C-alpha cells in the first residue's frame, strides 16, 4: 500500500537520537487526513476543516505535554536511539511497554474523544 510509505523513513529520525514522538507525528497526520476526508482539495481551500485540524493537533500536543511532560523520544523514553547500548537496553527491557505503548494509547483515546466531541 502506497500510504504506508508516509512514515517508512521515520526510523531514521529516531536513530538520529532526538526527535518528536512518532505517535504524535502519526496522530497529527491522521487528524489532518480525518479533517479533510470529504473535501477533495488542499487544506488552504477549506479553512474551516483546516482550522479544525490545527485545533485538534494543538489540543493533542498540549494534553500530551501536560500528561507526559515532553514530546521528544529522548525525554519520554530515556533512550538515546542513536546510542546502540541504549537501544539494546531499551529492547531487552521491553521499555516500549511503559513508554511507547502508553503514548499510543493516549493518542488513540484523545483522537477518539476529540472526534466524539466534534473538535475534529
């Protein structure tokens, strides 16, 4: 599927050592696609839907920061993904269960709530 290529290179960002949580990046993409799903034209041609997308992403990031204190992987996961030793420790400890899995669940629940509330 061609859409799966949208984030195919994101591991490169993670391996650079400090980057924004991929769950937030993916959720931002999903919010934009969701808000523009019925318009068939670029965001600038539909200011109402674009504003909803911007507000949704703003709320997502603000609540994420309020809940977790940061948006970058290094601060969130305590792992420098450019450091092989850190990555080995992260994998051996299955640290994603207490970090990435929690962030993903938070973003899914937040997006569902914003959809339900009509924010997005």
